[in-house]
C-alpha cells in the first residue's frame, strides 16, 4: 500500500495571525482526533483548506511549514469561494437538506458553481502531489464531487469517500436540483462509507431511482466498474476518555463542579448550537419534566453547553436568541433564591473540563433531531469509569444503532423525554452499571482506530474485487488481438444483440431506433466479403424489418422464434401456438394496472411485461410477484418465463437465441466468430459458441462470455475498429499503425 492521502475541507491545523507572523497549532476536531491513530500507522499527507490566509502572505513558506511540521498540504481559497462554497452550498444547501430541514434549504446557482469550482481546485491540488499506489480518502459533504473528478484524472486510483452527516431519504434528496451530479460525483469512489445502514440504504435507493444502477449486497455495477457501499459507524478514542478520568487536571475540574453544584443531580446537555440538534425541544421537555415532577425541584441541575456555530447565518442567530430566551424563561419560572435549574454556557469547552462534566453528570441528555453519528454520547459512556450514569439518546442520532442500552427516545416527543429524565434519575445504580458496561465493551472494541482501519481494509478488498470482475475485460491488448484475428480470417460470423448492446435502453421501447452511426457500421460490416452479420433480438420481426430490414444481414426476432436469412423470407424455428395468450394476457394486465409506468406488449407468439418506466423498487417487487404467479400458472401450458432487462416475457418453451444462432454457427467452418449481448437471454448464444469464439458480455455481471465491455458505446467503438481495419486493406501492418496512432 502506498501513502494515505486524507482529503477534507479543513486541515487539522489552526493558523492564527499574530504579531510577528502566523501561529500554527493542531486542531481539536472529531475527524482530526479520529484519524490521529491512522496517521501514525501509515505514511500520509493531509490535504485541505488551512483557513483564511492574508493574500499578501508568503504562501510558499506557509506550505513548506505545513508539509514539514504537520504533514499537510494546503488548498488555498479566496474569500468569495469560501463564502459561496462553504457558507453557501455546503451549509445553506446540503447541510439543512441532509438533516431534514428543507424549509431552510437554499437553491442558488451561484453557490452550486462555487461548490463545483472549489471541488475542482481540490482535484487540481491533489494532482500535484498524488503518486501511483496512493490511497485517497475523501471526507464529508463539502467534497461530494471530488471522487469523480479524481477518477477522470486517475482512473486506476484507490479512492474512498466517507460521509459524516446523514444521507437523506430519496423523497428529500430528490428536491436538490443538482442531485444527479452529486450521485455521479460520489460514484467516482471505489468505496462509499456511511455511519449507519439507513444512510447507505437511502443512498442506494437514490442511485437506483436517479441513475438506474441497482445493487447486490451493496455492490453497485456502474458502466466501468463496481462500487461498494457500506456502513462504518465512527468510534472514539476510547482509552483517551476512559483514561482521562484519573488525570489530576480532570480531578481538579471535577472538584470545582461538585462544590458549585452541591448535592443536586446533574443533567448534562452538550451540543453545537445548530437547529439540527433539537436544543429548543430539549429545553421545552426539561420544562415539562419540572412541571410534571415537582419533587425534583432544587434537587436537579441542568448544565447546558452550546458551542457557537455559523454565527453569521440568520437561522443560527435566531436560534441563539430563542435559546437565550427559553433558558431565561425556565429559570425564571422554576428557579428559587438558592437554585438555578439551568446553568447555561455558550462556548466551547476544552478537553479536561469536558471530561470533568462527563464524570459529574448523572444523566447525559443527547436529543438531536437528526445527527450523522454524535460522538458526545459515546464520550460520555466512555468517561463513566465507575459505570454510574444514564444516557438519554435520540433515536435520530446515528449512535443510537450502537447504544441500544441507553434510554432511546423520539426527540420530538417532549413528554417521552420528560419521562425518560424521571426514569433516568430514579434508575438503580446496579442497572446503570449493567447498561454502561455493555456499551463500554462495545465502544472499546470498535474504537476510532478500528473504524479507520476497517474502512481502509474494505477499500483494498474492493479494489481486489474490482480486479476480479475486470479480468475478463476486453482491454486494448485483447482488442488488438481480436481485430488482428478478424483481419487474418476468410469467413467471419458476427452475432449482435440489439437493445442494450448496439443501442442503450430507453424508457419507451419504440424510441430505441437505430441511429445513423449504427446503420452505417452494420452496412459497412455486412459489405465486407466473407462477413455474415446477424442481429439477434427480442424485438418483433416487423420492428426488425422496419429498422434494419433493408441491410444485407441475417435477423433473429422474438428471442429465436423467427429467423430471416439474407434474401429469404421470415420462417418460424419451432411449431408454436398462441392460444394460451387469452389466459395469460389478463394476468400481465392485472400487474400492469398495479404498476404505474409499466405496460404489456403483445408479439405474435409471446407477451411481454415492460417496467422500465415504473418506480424502480415497485417495478422490481411487481416483477418478482408476477414471475412467481406465472411460474405456477404456466406449469402445464408448455410455456417459459424469460426475465430480461426490466422486461418479463412469456413464450413457448424450447425457444431461445442459442438455438437460433446455431443455424449460422453450425453452417460450415468459420475462421472468426464474435458475439455480443447484454442480458441473460444472450447467455444461450454464448453457450453454443466454440471456445475460440470472441463472446462479449456488455456489463460487468457474471457471464459465460469470455470478455466484457462496459456499454453500447464501447461495442460501437469495437465495430468501428473492425470496419476501419477492413478499409485499410486487411493488412495487419496497416492496422497496427492505425491502432497505435488512435490509442497513443
């Protein structure tokens, strides 16, 4: 493994301008802390924005110092870029939408352009330092376009992406005007990681609906490669928090807190001041708790800590004002001369005082309305060395999937929170210890180092899996050999599927007419002496006649039922009946009525259920139901059910493309045979070909074919090479010259 390039919006270094120059110090952030152990184990370079730097500063000396002292490489941004990319698109568009606050979401084209521009600037900066075999790990929502940009420049690089915030459900994500671009950007990565399975599931759902890629066990097959999507819940540096409890500085802070708070029970609430954290709802629930349980008056104190955040954004200024007013209202309503219910601190808390608060707190009240993970909940549990203390946690936090022994609540249910507070304060110490010990063992096992190493291991594993899938890829060397074999032969058979092979799929089947390029290539190939070109399709004979019937090529329609040789009329390959249609047609129509966007096509001797335009998950569900229904229904009707790409076809048994193709394959000795197809109905063709034939599957799915191409575009490129090769006079020397010129 080469170096690890960590890429994030901010560097783990704070640069402050002071008298005499710039002061550099390590940042104390979740990601910086989380990757500290990972950086110790791997040769690495961290790439990101160093913060606002005076335009007149000596950037070269700053870059040199960052590299030498911190292993960091800066991406310098203008104030305008930062305002529109970070303050704009990242935090006024992605952040609110992904946290389920569409009412706060801004859709601004200028913000989007800045976001794209800065992602490109990161890409350009990475290209200055990237080396072969480097692993590139991109972090978070600020850089969702970067993986695809890097993939264009470094097609073989190992690229991972991790999203540290929630990924929303499709119904929210679809609101974003640039939704497709973000998905394409992320799919440039080899491994895409999320905190929870739910976020991964939402992402895969959006990919299916908006891009059309389905998945199997989290593996998405794109046009060019496999992308793995998985969940990796981020851990904490468990020993750092558990071990700090006995630190003299923590003990001193703990003593101060105990003296100040007296014998009251302590409820601790710590969060960034953000509308996604549910702070107002939490305070209202605490107010309800005091109303419903007056016996806790003067016996409990809530410490509320809110770290300032995005103070220049309107929603955050308003939230600060609302929190201030609500704290004042609750203290005025319930407080007495010797007791203040809420002690409120609007500032960031350093490490040792923070751990002291964890130690003192009898209850941690963590109730975000939506949170990617929430490491505070984990830190609190880790710091409870004696096992005493109760965590109340929102089910909307990613951490809730791991910390099921906490009191898990709905953050919008104020009564539930109020009752959870009462339950927590009354919980026997023995039960507290049992719950916390279970969570502590889990957190100690899956710490932040495990999180990082597991992600990197999975990335390496994914690259290996990709190589396995690409072993059969028709690479330039194989393609060159194929064309040379074609040139050196006298009798050549070329078998071509149509939909998904020569032409991409369309929502409406009738829109997939061959364009001028396809017709020209077929005509050129058919015109070469010794060539026999055959289209093998599931289309009707009437459609094939209309679209390509004027060419001197063989035609096979309806998956092998009809055959038309050059200069002859259509003929049926098997004696068949269509009397069964009256029984089957109502079944297909019933499912079409229940599946908006689907339709039933009637061919002369078959019926087809199309669901390409249906909602993907509903279409797949109905297709499974229909197949189950048809298999039992057609058992005694001498029929078969064929499943293609978003189609289900019912036809007479014993008819397939392979049987029809044998009419040509078995006709004398061919010097060269090539067959291409994209779905499992084409596997019958591949099965009847001799071992020396060039069988090519379009797509990376498992196949009997010897080779793979990724798309119809690559198929046409191959056919173009064949046509050009013959035009050069069937000379391998001339072809080699052409090949090296065009691929050089």
